[in-house]
């Protein structure tokens, strides 16, 4: 799969005409149109809608590997729903229908009014001119007890931004309780109403970003919610996996996340307006950091395990005799552990991921400030010290950048010793120089 962001210009009539000869992506039956984001037949459309209209708890008795086709599609609901999500069918399309375009138009109207008045006052307090510090350095020595969280947080491998203990207290009041507005002079009423409307629109905007993020990562989130411990047979084969096999497994999981990121970033008009070469460059430069932040949703700090493709891997399984790879794994583990201390929700991860992607894009400067403002507002509702927590989160990005560079170096070293190795094409396209 190659990275592509092209959008079809076909209207609804043209699409319906085209799919007359197109098969359902789920089961291979004759399709009837684009339903919930994927070309499907009426049967799969109805199945997916029903799966979202009530609480369901499907199970597979065949190892989650059932073939879904026109004949067998009703035999395993678990694998059918899994395939629907993997191919991109959107849960939120079932919930919210087609209101998104109107909401975007209203956002644009409010944004235009505010930009014409006082745009600078809408930025999150204290973050208008934020600039992270210099990149930290990493020691190259190796020690024992590599997967202890206490050790990981104190380890010399961990960059300064990730070393400081994080223990941000959460507010006890309801998180959506807004502070009382202070009285203002009557001549400010017009601007205040616009400002309040913008706050309301930012809440809608954040909800839309969350919906897009969860839709893009629906398959992974669903598998995580239905995850289970590794069985002994797979754990044994994993421990005995050779170097090429380990890299291939890593590349496969990264490719899945990159595909989800490509779907997610299409939501942002500022990103879509860039030429394709620039979009690909921006994504390549930031996707590792975005994947690392997103991985925090699948990491359990209590059990020190991460969910991959519906299976829980304890971090001790990733032990290796190679010192440089071991140092890299330690830092990844430490970053995930530190991110877990923030208890980031899906909307916060989505906002932070989008900010990482666009913060170096000049044409998206307004959107970057808005994303930061939305993230600050999320922290304000749940953190006792939101400014301190947000600043600390942004500072962690320097450690993520360091890990991204180390990842490319390790990949280069891998191919020096294994020049004939074949990894996932999308992963190679993004990361191999």
C-alpha cells in the first residue's frame, strides 16, 4: 500500500452507478453503494448498523480467522464485524449520520467572525509562544532489570523530559462543569457572545476530532476492548522468533497504525490543502511520534502490557541481547509509562496527535493554536494544575523525536546486516531512507 490522500470528485449518482459492477468489500456480494464509509452490500450494511444499535458481545470459536464471503458471512459475527472495522466502516456514521458538513460550515462562519475581531485572545492562556527546549541526549550503556517501571523511569536511557515523576491530581467535580462567567461591560456583549459561541464550537470540534480518530482506529480499539492474554503456544513461538521475524511483526503493527493515521488526518482541511508531496513529507516526519502517543491508549501501566491485534504482550517479552535495541525498547516503555500518568482520553490523544502532525506547518498555525486550546480545555476540566500538565506533555515530544531518530538508525543497521529482509511495504515506504 502506498500513501495516498487523493479524494474522488464523483457525485452521489456517479458513485451509485459505478458500484453496480463493484463487489462488497466485506463479503464479495453485489454492492449497493457506499455505506458507513465502505462499499458494501445491503446485507453487510444492515449487519453493521445492527451491531452498533445495541450492546453486542460476539465470540469466535475458530481463532478469529474465519473467512467472510457471501456463503459464510452469517456463520461468525465476530469475524464479520472485525472485518467491517478493519476495512474502515465507521461507528460514528451510524450514530451521527451526515451532519458533519453542516457543523463544519458553522465552524467556518464563527471562525471568520472571530478572526476578524480578536483572534489572539482565543489561544490557550500561556501557550501562545510555546517553544520546546533542546533535544536531550541518551547514554549508550546497558544494565539489567530492563523492564522494571521504577528502573525505566530512573534509567539514564530516559531523556530529561521523561525522567521527572508525574503525578497530576484530577479534579473531583464533574468534568463538564464550566466556571462561572464574570460580568462584562455592555459594549462587549457582542464579542462575548461570539467568544462563547467559539467555545461551544471548539467543544463540537473536539468531539468531531474524537469521532474521526476513533473511526480511523476502530478495529484496533475494538480488538483492544476484546483482548486476551497470549496463549502458551504463541508466547513460546514469539520468544523463539528470530531477528527478522521480530522486525516483521513490529513493521506489521506499525503499518496498521500508519494506515489508521492516514485516514485520521484526512479530516483536517489545512492538511488536505497541502500538495501531495508536502502531505507525504509531513506525515513521514511525524507519524512515528503520533503512533507512540496513540500506543498509550493500548498500554496498561498496572500490568505493564500492551495490546497488539487483540493480544496482551507483557513488556518483558520484548527482551533482546542487542544493547542498542534494548536501550530503544527501554525508552519506548518509559515514554508509554509516563504518558499513562496523564490518563489521556481518546479525545486528548486525538488532539495531541493532530497537534504533533501540524505544529510545523505554517499554513496551519491557526489550527495548531486551536488544537492546543482544545487540549488545554480538556486538561482544565480534569486537572488541578492544567497549565503545568499540558506543558509537561508538550515537553515529552522532544523524547518522542529522539526515539523517532533512533528508530530510523536501528532500521538502517538492521538492513546492513540483513540486506535481503522483506518487511511490510508501507512501513518501508515511510521509514526506510
